[in-house]
């Protein structure tokens, strides 16, 4: 759901294809996506849902799974809490009702639910198509509920599997790389968690603020209010990647100081920096990363950084020293930083007190967490002391039970109208990465997609007088872009799709994020990059 894994997670996609080839009758694939992508081409059921209606579909799937006898009632009774809230949330969400909301045929919903109910273990996978939404948290909860209710967790071939959008996204979260978190899966808002980190760092009680930091969109808003005056941007390109790009640029230009730390220049953000700090690439410094299956790997340095470029950690330590905090950032190397972080995981759900650089060097396949002190790796290529979580039906909650959380369906923040009648979706193409700071420099990768485009259904194109390959203007309530139309029945009517990679350095008239919405989920603070109300017009008609 919300994941075109053929383009964005190709290794995983190949594994799924191989599994399906090995058991064509036994393995069933359901794909939920407004577009018929190459991922959808291997599906037994493709559900081209109306953009923004995923929660309604997931509520209905669980409603119909229950009717089909697919609930694991013993698992619900013995290992979960909150099921009564889910039963109330499911009231009325029959396939017939969901059909009127999602634009799907009711029988398709029933057929998908019956597969879930009867076809054995289920693995659910999702990524930014679900997360980048004003109801992103509810979509995640609804997917997890479906796995819990059917007992599809903690056993082979089963489980809710959130695919990360970047290679080390899980590793960043573990270390506290979010505005609301501290290392070791701790929360800034939790007084006990703050105290634990203060003790580990030798700080006075109360030193760590109880106020979470600002998320990306909140930073933009704070810059506009002159509440933030200095911005330090490392290894990202928000002027190109955040929604409503002109607003982001204007907000950053209000700052008294913009520092950009990156391995690449120029970038859309780097061009407005007051100070540039050249950083080493991943291959030019050692460090660890954690992939989506909790596997920690050591990445050894294989080359020297050019010129004055330094590893990110060294830049941070030097700045800390210049600000008179050098004693607190006196690390000899990345191994010393890892050792400090490792101790912060002691007793936590991701305890890695038994992991060291030496162990990682001896473990070609990496080490999965948890791996506490004294743990022993198993044998074989996939060696692990914890190959599967929740196998005993126990979860990291005070009572050991998994929690059901009742999601609620709500429409996207923007409403379609006569002036803006189409829903703009954004995403990736296979051969480009984020804002093309690296992949855009590779001619072979550029040959597959030389320019941005707009997918639209033939019915919508015909109604608007748009021909295939014609230059069109896409306009939202915030801004516009000009790209060539790609008329195809691979996208459902009422929706249009554009890749977001091309920023103003590539074509200042074709910046997809000039039109996207900065409305956010109230809990995750993720912006709704997957839904913006737009109109589409042939450029010739606009000029006339």
C-alpha cells in the first residue's frame, strides 16, 4: 500500500517476484495504488483507490475479514488490548460503504479481504504513499491493526513491514534523529527518558529541555515568525524536497544565518547558504547503518574525502569546540561514538550492548538488534541472536500486550473543487534519488527519464483538451509547474502523478514541489505530499 517497490525497493521486489514464481497458486499479491505501476502488474488484485481514502479501505478490509472468519480470536484475547475500540471503529464499514468512498468495486474489496482471511500468513508493506498524508498515522495504525487482528505477526511470512524511504532511516531514528526523540527509542516528552540520557551524558538533572524540537514544516513557520534566526542544514536539500518550495526558500532567506553542510554543490539549498561546510560522502568515512530488518552493518571507509571536506561527525565536533563545548564532543573516532550510543540502548527494546565494531567486522551479514551483552549469534548466512520479534506474542509494553488503536477516516486537507478538480500525487522514478544531487550527474541514469512529466488518465486529458507529450501547466493553490503530459490508463481518472526529483537547478518551471501541500498530520507532522488539489491546462490555452 502506497509503495511502488519495483522502482523504490527493487531488491525486495525481486524477492517477492521470485517467491510468487515458486508458488503461483499459493502466493497472492494485493497492491493498493491509484497507479498501475510495474509493482501492480504482478498483483492478483490491484485496488486503484481514490487518493486519500486508504483508511476507509483498511477499515473495510478488516470489517470483511471478520465476516469471512479471518480473525485470530485466540491471539486477540491472549496478546492484545483495545479490541473493543476497533469493533466500534469498524461499525458500518462494509465493502458497499467503502466502495462509495474509495471508488473501488465492492466485490474487489471483498475478494481482497477473503485472501487475507484464508490464504495463510500475510506480510503488509507500505512506505511514503501512506506516511506523507494528514492521516498518515491512522493509515499506519489501520495496517498494524489488520496484522494484529489476524495474528499475522511474529511468525514466518507475516507482519506489518514499514519500508523506509532512505537506506539508514531506521538507524537515524534509533539514535534519536527526530525532533521528538532521544537515543535508544526514547521520547523527549518523557521525564524518565530525559533523566536516563542526562545520567549517561553526565548532565545535571533538568538539563535536557522537555520541549520537543521543531519538525521541518514547523521550522519554516518559525522562520516566518522570526522565532528561528539560525538554521544548520546537513545532508538534505529542503528547498527542493519540502512542499511549497517557494515558501521554504522565502522562509530560509529571512534567517540571519543559513549553514549548509553537504557533500554536493550546487544544490537548491546550498545556493542560498551563508556558510558552506563541505562534508565527506558515505564511502569517505566509516560508520554503521541499520536496515529495515533491524540489521546493523559496519561501513568501512574506502577513500579519502577531497579538499577540505570532513566527515559530518568531525564537523559537528569542531563547531561544538568553537562554541566552548569541546569537552563534551571529544570523540577519538566513530567507534567511540558508537560505543556511547551502544550503552544508551542497555535494557531497551533495541539493546545492542553485545555489539562492537569488532563483532560487526566479523559478521559479514551484520547483526540484528536486539543483541544484548552475552548474546550469541546463530549459525548460517543470516546469523542472528534475534531473527524474529514478537514470536512469543509478547510486546514491548508495560503488560506485554500489543495495543490496538482505533483509526478514523478523514478526507485530505485540501478539497477538490471546480477550480482545482484533480488530485496531484508525487513520487519517485526508478533511476533517480531524491533531488538528483548525485544521480542527476550520471548520464546512464538520466537516459531513462530525461525530464519530469505528468501522468494523467485519457478521460481527464480528453476533457481538458490535452494530448500526449503536450506541455501542460499544473496549478495548485500555492504554485504551478510546466511539464509534458503522459496520457495513460495506468493512472485512475481524477488523479495525476508527477515525480518530485527535478528542482529549480534542472528546470525552474518544472518544480513539482512548487505545487504540493504543506498540511501535516497532527501527530507525525509529516506533510501531505501525496495529495494536492490542482488544475491542468495546455500551455497554449494558458497563453491564449
